[in-house]
C-alpha cells in the first residue's frame, strides 16, 4: 500500500523524468505547465510543492544523475591510487571522461540527460548547477587536484580556463556521439563507444598539457597572417589560452593519425 510519502516520491520522480525529457527536446524554456502535463499532473501544484523554482528543478535533475557518475569516478580514482606511484595525465583525464561517456552507452536516460546538460553549458549555467555546493562532486574535485600536481607547468589561470572549456566540450562531444551510435547494438555499440572515449581522452589531454601562450606563438603565426590580431581584438589572455588548448588538442590528434 502506498503511503502519502511514497506517492509524493513517485510524483517527484515523474516530474523530474518529464522535465529532463522536455528540456532535452524542447529546450530549457519549456513551461512548467508542459512539464506537469507530461508527468500526468492536472496543474502545477505538485511542481510548486516539490520545486520552489526552475533553478531548484534543474539542480535536482543534475544531482540525481551526478550521484552515480560521482560514485563511478570515485571507484576509478581509488583504483588508480591503489596502484601506487604518481598518476599520469591520461589516467586522470580518463577518470573524468569515462563515467560521463558511459551515459551514452545505453542507459535509458542517457540521451536526454546529455542533451539537457549540453544546454546547461551552452546557457552558461554550469557553474551554478554543477558546483560542489549543489551536487556530489568530490571525486571530480579530487581528480582535479591530482591533475593540478601533474600539470604544474601550466599557470593557475590557464589551468582553470582549460578545465572550464573541457567541461563544455566533453558534454557536447559525448551528446553528439550518443546520437551517432544510433543503429548500433551490443558489442558493436560498445566497441564504437570505447574507441570514441579513447580519442576523446587523447584530445582533452592534448589541450591540458599544451604550453602557455608565449610558447605557442608560432602556431598562431601559421594560422594568422597577423598574430597580433588576437591581442588587438581581445582574443589574447584567457581566451587565447583556451584557443591554444583547442589547437594543440587537434594537432595532437592529427599527429597521431
């Protein structure tokens, strides 16, 4: 027999499921009324009861999906630490990338959550929804701390900027890859996902380990007749460092090909 609390929990989960699907397919501005209707509610009273605001709804969505992702990252990081010695940058990046890429591996909610998360990054909402004060993210933060040690040659501001860029790129790339896996099943889908994840790890590593701006000025000299344009038009500084990460990541992938 369902108690009132049980019924409330079921309603909350249905609202979250509906919101996740609608956010993914119709965008973050979909109305609360549409979400309530999709969840089988006659009006918005249940939505208002469980979620005081649109921000609270999105925070609950992220927290629900990030908990198992954080647990998977923690397991991978613990296994890495148990091996002893220092951890390589590729190993640490894999700790961050693999659990997120696994969302594209066939989980029923995978496509919707990835599409929702891609919009969160596109809207600039990641810092407000994915910060440690909002979600269980300790494994992510611990992995970043270890990466910082391994990337001591990268200035603090550049490291922070590249990590910020990495998050948005990962989500968008994995979301796109999930759609490209349509039609593949079983071992074929798994093999394609593993190959994609491996290339994605390599790409991220290339961006993170790149030298800072002064050391790669030659790259910009090749890419632009007048490298000073990057500075004059406000594309130097942090933005320049972000672009370097992309350039180096791509060149690294091309070189391996």
